[in-house]
């Protein structure tokens, strides 16, 4: 009887730990989704045009530019969008 009670308590504790982990994960995901929703829609042509504009402005200097130079000062999501657009160019 005592072993069954201890096993039951241990199982309840496991479930509680899992519920806390799931709740924490859910909160992180919801925060990430809210942040993503706050960004403007992704227009790959617009981002591609921006990259081409930057490259054409710098064409006269005829120096090699790295990707990090092209996206300097941009937010993480803009860097990712710029990279995706650059791959399509």
C-alpha cells in the first residue's frame, strides 16, 4: 500500500514538472509569435530591390562588399529577409 502511494506521488510530481515545462515553452512560443506578428509582411521583391540599390550605389567604388556590410545596422529579422532575398537574386 505504501509503495503504491509513493509511486502515485512520484507520478504526480512528474506530471507537475512536465506541466511547468509545457507552460514555460508555450509562453516563449506565444511571445515569439507576437513579435513576429508585429513585423511588416515579407515582400521578397522589395528586399531584393533594396539590396540591388545598395549594390548599385557602391558599384562606383568597385570594392568587394561582404553580406555583413550590406546588412549592417539591420534588425535580426531584416537580416534574415535580406539573406533570403539575396539568394533569390
